[in-house]
C-alpha cells in the first residue's frame, strides 16, 4: 500500500523522520504510548532497506545475552546500554511474534522470520502503524522548524508538520538507492550537532596484487582470519569468506572491516588460516602423508586433498616453490613454507570498497551529544535520534537491526513521554 501525500500543514505530538526499522519502531512506540504521530518517508514504501537485509531474509536480531551483544558493537557500544536493556533481543523476538511473524534461530544465534521473507517483517510493522493511526506521509524533511529557539516541527518539501518532539531516524549513507542519502546528518548539523565523518562499515575489502582475482568466486568455509594494523593484531574471526575480482568479501571479512578505521593513516593486512582445526604439528603430519601418496606428482598436482582446485596455483606461487617440482624432491624447508602459507596466507589490504557497497554506515551524529537514557539531543530539547544515523555500528549477525529496534523504541517512548508530560 503506498503512502498518502498531504499538501497541507499538520499538527501532531511527534514527527518521526525516516521510515526504516528505527523510524517505524519509534513511531509505533510513540503511538502505543498515546501520542499522535506522523511518520515522514520519501520512498513509495516503508522499510525499503529492511527488505533487502539478510539477502531478503531479514536477520532481525541475534538471540545472545547482553554481554555478547555489547561486545558485538565495536563502535560506541557502551552508549547502547540503556536502550538495549529496555528492549533486548528477547523483547524484540516477543514483539514480532505478537505481530504475527513466527521466528526461527539459526547458526550463530541469528534470528529470521520462519518464512525467510523480509517483506513479512516490514509488512507487519506497517500494519501495526496503520492500526495505531500513525499518519504515514510521503515527504522528505528539508529542515527543522524552530520558534524562539525551541523545536516546533519539521518543514518538508510538500508541507509543514508542527510538533514539539521530532525523532530523526533517516539511516546512514550506505545503500543510497534505498533512500539513505544522509539527510539526517544535515538536519542534525543545522542545530549544531557534530557529525563524525561517515564511512562504510561491514564492507568488502580491496587487496593489493592480483592474487584474489585469480581465485575470484571461490568461497571458503571454516577458515580463521586475523587482522593486523601495522604489527598489532586487532581482530580475529572464524567462518566464511569469498574471493572477488577486487579482493575479499563474506561474513568474516565484513565484520573485520569494522576494525579498520584508519585507512590512509595505518597499513592493514590479513592472515588466513586455511586449516584452523589442525595445529602446525598435525598439519605437518598431514602434509607428509599426502606427499607420500603423491610423491611422483608435480607439487601443483599434489595439493588437491587439502585445497580447492581454484586456489592451488595462487597458493603455490606464495610459497616460492616451482609448481612443477616433483613432490619427492621437496626439502623439509620447502614443506615448512607450504605449512606456513597454509596457516597464515597473507593479504595486504588496500582499502574498503565504496560506502554505497557497505551494509551499514560507521560515523554519524556524535553520541557525546545524545542522552543515552532517552536518545534525546543534549543540544535541542525535543529532538531525538535512532538507528544508523547515530555514530554506532556493529558486526553482522542481526546486531545492527537490534540497535535500530532498541534505539527506536527508546526514542519513541521518550518523545511520547515528553509530549504527553
């Protein structure tokens, strides 16, 4: 169902700017608390970005405990303490179950709708908004309206919306085709808020050289990845990754990118342990066994039991050994070189892919200027922030949507309480 267009002024208690997950949650919560609410969204439909999350399946939260959740938010996690405890993952799951969206939990505590359809999540939210008589208006917020230094509403491109409480939930700048154009940053700056420079997080990474391009399309499971900033290890993860024409992607790489915040200032590299289940001694025994089996073969033809076919030639090039050397002629030192590359395949990181390829935005409204207990601006009474517009971001696995639900809930509750108080 498309949203209405109203060309006249409207007066409500709370205006929510942005119809993504945080905005819809804020509007629902404010309306449940008795406030008259208007939700502004320039897109034809609500939840456009939500509908493509999790490859269209919508990983809507992670059923972990509070400690694990906060550890999964590398950027300003402590700021979310109050918001998460008031609306944690179990509360989110109960909320959607009550809306008629049955849920299931998969590997890594990732929570999805049983239907595997993100549209069921956005559809349930929109249905709830309509039942609560939230006014859904297709309009883009142009500026905040101030009267005598006090917040008085929002001026859109089509109309003006009078309200003493405004929630900005416009998202970041990732996936710009879904409407994430940075409008919220501009609105926040108009009233003096500091914007931490937005950049992509959970983003694929470009590597130096053509090693990855030679393995383009190859997906690896159950590998261990280590990230180094200079000589300091800053992150370790285990899981799946993908080689591409530009470098690397996949879940462990996307999460690793959240720890690479100094591109251009510090060098980054990765090491991939292709056989994390085997320590070096066990792996060496396996190499000896395989090399005995293939002792009369060229090296390039003797690694098929340990490595995917597409990886073998690039892998051998990293060892510095002639790919056509007979296995029975390998020295102990050469076998050691093979073992070393297998346990720590090196990749030099050139930088991230463009922000419009990122899953989320790192940066945004400085959390130092937002009250973590209410999500209200410390600079302008009645102004609230929720979701990705804030300088908070997390790993993959449902954590970023949990941030949207928790901050949206708290912002909506606070705005309604202020309006009715």
